[in-house]
């Protein structure tokens, strides 16, 4: 049995779980806090970032042999900006309301540190296919992170999920959840939750090895 | 339980029989008359509110103490104080589920995250109140008049709102009772939005009917005096808060009596007395130096009056205390007293007034062998050639 499939899967899952950009690396906090007022905003922001991430990492990886080391950041920025422009126009064409809701944060994907970080740390050192798989994993992880925030904030802040009312007309919205402090509270709560999960995993692993030694 | 005859230990050797639990229990005792009067004013709605908020605080405290990450125990009464104070700052007809949210946030966000009793930066009750103020701005501004007939048999309808649902409109309910909606406004809101000043005796005793006032300021002062007399609370902080608020209000009143209300109104309306006596004096969040207490109290008084006069909110005590809480480590740092005897030695050329805050070597016992004044070392900037 070849080891290629698990390796690819590992490459993908790195971004989704082990090195999740939102909850583990705590990168890209600017869009994370700003656009997660509703689940649909979070999902579309995540999808836009995913697209830019995969395409630009593929292209960076293709051009890694011909890119001079001294100007590589400029090259990455130009590549990323190209795809961001495409996404920018696409969203504008699909839904103007969504475009207004996301505001400047679509253009700001250009300077998103997750994308630059992937391009610098991974894509510029790997062949296109692993680079794109890794980037896709990171993009999915980022989308999941945004969704986790967006769902909580929309359910509490507006009583709906993806625009569908959950509690009927008498729902009392928690105004603070759609305000910036709500973003910080929810992000903090999720970080706390994942830190707790991690600690529990470590504790279990420690107790397992201890038990193993006794046997 | 057997006590050892001789206990060998390091200084301090003289100690008062005052534990955290004793202090907290006495604060709870002093709060009971205030709560009783509050229930007398607003009936079973107030009773339910106090019970639910305190219950939420205790349940949250129990959960976090159970994780083993907290200083303090469930039995030290601190969560009870948080719950009672929080309930007293909320409107009597505040929906019970929102009260529970406030209680949970107060303990979880205001206290447990910092590590429990004594580690919190902000007053937990006020953190809870600030959260619900931001989350439910309408509900927290909806007051009902006190001394309504039938208050011991009937809940204020907004109290019994379903969880996550909008509470019933208090104005409709008041209309059915043949009261105008204005009767439900607090004296501060009446002054701010309608230009109506309440009378002095009404404010002082909270005994006049058909007005939405909190617990009686006179009663709070009496209970506070008990605490101060038994040294469970420092008298400097309330005095500084009230003095500075009165002075600021009096200066403004002297400047333009038509525009600003008299200082008496400023002092006895809203939650200033409750805040000054019970919230600002929270030991964990106020400075420990006597001079610092004056500065801290004065800051609260000044900020309260400024927020009340110049912001969109009718009440400013909560934010004033929270801001002063944040400033209190800094206040402590700049009001650090010179250790006894140290001033004379340094007095030869100049008195070193501002000692460093966290571990001033002057405070470390001489018996400690490692107590040496650390010398500042200047590392050379230029590399040696």
C-alpha cells in the first residue's frame, strides 16, 4: 500500500485541525472579528479566502524556480492581488448586498497573513499539487473558524441561522453580539474551548503512557 | 479540632480574627436590610430577581470552583455579594432569564477568568451589568414605579418573559393600571430627558410611591456606616466618591443653575450611593494605599458627574467605577508610601517618592537573606573593539 494517500490527507488536515489558522495559529483576526456578524457573511468570506489561497499558492509554487529571492514578497503580492481582484468583481456581480456587508475586507484579503504565510512557508518550497492541497486545508480551516464565530453571533444576535429565523418573532436579540465586543467574546470562548480540548487530550495521553508503563 | 500550643512562623505575628469569609459574611448581612426594603418596594418581582441572579452567580461559581482553577471557595460568600449587588442594580421588572445571563457573565467573565476571588481586575457585579446593558439596552432601561398596589400578589409581566424572548411591554401594563408611562422613569432619566427634578425627601428615603427609584440611599448609608465602623470597608473611598461628585456638581450648579441640577439631586439619585458604598469599595479592585483611595474615589465621583451630564446615558456610575477599576493599579503605583525610616535616609539629598510597585525591596523583611536592592545595570550599547 502506498503512503501517498495518508500523506496527502495529512497535508490537508494540517490546516483544518492541527494548525487551524483561526483557533491554533490565531492568524487573520481582522476579518475574523469584523465580518462574522452573520453565518452567510462568514461563509462567503471564507470561500473567497479559500479560492484566493488555493489559486495563489498553486501559482507561487509553479513560479518558485524563476522567482528571484530578493523580490519574492512583491511577486506573491501581485499574484494574490490578481486573484483578489477577480473575487472582488465576482462577489460584486453575484450579490451587491453581500459585497456591501463584507466591505473593505475582500480587498484586504491581499494582505491576509494566512495567504502570505502559506506562500512563503509552504508553496515556495513544494510542488504545485501538495502546495494547493495544503492551501485548501488552510482555507477550509479558516472557513470553519469563521463559521464557528458567525453561527454563534447570528443565532444570539439575530435569532436566525443563514437568514432563517429560529425562534419566531418574539426573539430578543442580544445587541452586543453583532457589535465588535461580541466578536471578541465569542472568539475568546472558542479559544478557551479548544485550549480545554487540547489540555484534555494531553492529560489522557499522559495517563495512557503512565498506565502503559505500569503494565 | 486540636490546636498546637506553640506555633512557629514568620511575621506578621499579630493578626486580627478577620478572614475573607468573615468580611464577606458581614457584607452580606449589611446587604440584607437593603434587599428587604427593595422587596418591600417592588414586591415579588424583586424577590424573584434577587433569587435568580444570586442563584445564577452561585451556580457559576460552583462550576468554576469545581474545575480547580480558582482561588477561593463556594462558601466564602463572595458570589452571594456579587449576586445581591447585581440584582440591586437591575430594574425590578428585569426578565429573569436576562438576570441569569447577567449573573453567569458576572462570575465567569468578571471573576473566574482572572483566577477567582482577589484576582479580578473589575468589579464582577458591574461586569455582569455592563454586559446586559450592552446586550439588552431596552430591557435594562425599563423601570416600573415602586409601591404599586398588588405588588405582593402579581409579577411585573416583563419578569416572566420566556428565555430568549422579548419581555412584555411595561407601558401597556402600566396603562391598564391607569398610570402614565412617565411614572416608570427613574429620577435621572426624568431629569435628563424631560427636565423634571425630583424632591429631596423623595430621593432620600425612596418612600414616595409611583416613582422608579432604587434602594433607599439613607438605608444604604446606614448599612455602609455599620461596615465602616466594624472596619470591613474603608470609609475613605465612599467619602471621596461622594465628596468629589458633590464638589463637581456644585461647581457646575454655581456656574449655571438653570442648566445643571443641584448637587443634592446628583448625590441621591440613581445608583451613586450604592456604587460608592458597595461597588467602589470592593477590596480586590480598589487601591490599598490610603492616598490612592482618595484619588480613586475622586476619579469615580468626577467621572460619574461628567458621564451623567455630557453623555447620552442617564446613569454613569457603572462606567465610572469600571474605568477607575482599570486605573487602580496605576493609582497604587504612584501613591506608594515611603517605607518608615527610609525617607530619613534618602532625605539627605532627595526623597525617593515613587517606589517601584511590584516588589519594593524596602518592604521585604530584613530577615530574608535574599532581600537586596537590585542595582540598575547599564549594558554598553557599543560593542567593544
